[in-house]
């Protein structure tokens, strides 16, 4: 079912061409889209490749080099600047970006993450105003806790942008109340996930994959998909697994460390695992997993644990929901957009080992909870978080902004 909807959105010719000007359909021209973003982010790659596949001429201005684990499409071009787009280096990064924009002459600019490239995109409008500019906020923690003058700079950036986009209603409310972004200029586009990849898997292929990883057959698997870094409190999950064993339940924890792993924190995790004597109950996967492999791990897991200090609605939680795994999450406001404690998820105090251990034990033993999550959560994802469908709405916004600018000139 998930495959059918995505195919309808992407392959239907009427849907694909309805947003494009006549000259595009005749092959006479293509719109140039410039992203100011971190090219190592899977979100940046996903957006860039999507619009490149739609006929846009996509350029990404970034600081870090493209990682080896990701690839960009033939219509996507990457340009590096020498200065990091944050802190004191912001003021040296700004002229580099302006020079590149004047060279590329885009039809629209989209800056991601308001602390860095999003802020630069907004500030660039004081000098470069030849095309509309959109900015996007990522994650609430930086916007809620940043001080002056950063808060003032972000406020200036969003006031200068032609459109401000967010991926969750929680972040939308923060920008409205804390940064005075008017409702008419604020657009909520869930970034979503690829529902043709993330769906519940079963059968022999899944078992073979788990055998290769060494996951014991019949084990009650708990999956931690977030980057191995202190923000995601994976050490608390390890302690909770020990507590679950002490309470008479056997579980098997799989930790996928992800990109951007904190090597010092990973060393601390390994030491903790030895100290708690749970080496036989924990598997750490250090290599970067493909989306298909991640979907298999979500499908195999009775529960997926995501307990960051703060978060937007992380893609990992969405992916777990799509695959029917029971989400165990910290009490982050963004998660309440789709999840209800005891209904289709379990909310915990991420610092409270007993609380987390109790939730893990319930997740692997409560068959009614498992069934609700397996039926309700994939339906939510297909209805609201289909990336291909949501990206078309972003394309519509781009075209509206470009059209409005043309009418002004």
C-alpha cells in the first residue's frame, strides 16, 4: 500500500508537470535552485536529488565536503565555501556566499538551519535581492535557548525572507511566538520519509539479514537508531537494558551509531557495556547503514528507542512508525504531533533508568500495544509524512514565490 501511493505521486504525468512552466515542459529552460545547506545532511541530499530529478538545475553551497556515503544526482552541483557559516566566521562566510550567488544567478535560494546557512540566506537579501529567498528552521533546541545577538540575527533573517518553512507544528509555534514570523509567511511542510523503503518487512530475506549481523533468532530486539552522541542519551538505554535483565526479562539492544558519531562518547559506551556485563546483549553497528538496512532493523525491533534531550520530529521516529516498531520516546513536545503515550507510543523520562526499563519491558510484552503501533502508525506516516508528496508541495511554494517575484519586476 505504501508503495502504491508514492508511485502515484511520482509517476503520474499530470501531477508531475502541473507545477512546471510551459518552457520547462518543452525542454527550453530549467529553473535554478540554490540551497545553502550542509551537504552531509541526508535531508539536504534528499531535497537536492528530488528537485534535480524534477528538472531543476540544483546547486548546493556548503562548507563541508560531500561525504563518501552519499551521492548526488546529475543535475546537482556542489560548491564549497572556505569559512564555516557560524559563530565569528559568519561574517567571512557571508561574502563568499554572496559572490557565489552573483555567479550562479539563481531563480530561488533556500537556506537551511536558521543558526547557520538559513541566517546567511536571510542576511544576503540586504545585498542580493534578485530572486526570492526561503529559509527553514531545523530543531527547536537552538531557537529556544540561543542568546543575543544570535537571536537578533535570526529574527532579522526570518523577517527578510520571502517564506519561512518548518517541518513540525511545534517549531512553527516557536517561530510565531518567539521570532514574530507572521502566519502568512510561515509554511509547515513535514519533510517526511520514503515510504517505498520504510515499511514493515518480514520473511526469509529479513531473517537472513539479521543472521548476517548476528542478531539471535527469536530475541526481543530493542533498536537505537540515533547518532552515538551525548544528546541522544544512548548510555541511558544501555543502563536500562541492564535493569531489564535484573527484572527478569531478556532483550537484545542494537545500536546503529550513524554518521557524525562522537568517538569519545562511543568509547564511553563500550566501557559502560563492559562494566554492566551486557556484552552479549548489545550489538553496536559502527558502519553507516543503508535506508533498506535501517528499514529491516526497524521491522525486526519490537521497539525503537529515541530519547534525545530535545528534537524536531526526528526522521528516525518517523521511520520506526512506518515499520510498525513501538516508539519509546522522551517527552519532547514535537513528538506529540502524532504520538500518544500508551496508545501508539510510550513516553519516558530519558534520564530515569527505571522509567525507561519499565517501558522497554512493556514494549516487548504488550501484544495489544504492538498491534496498535503496527496498524496505526504506518497509516499516520502514509497520510502525512510521504516525502515525495510533501516535496511536491514545497515545489509549489517555490513556483509561487518565483511567480510573485516576476510579477513585481
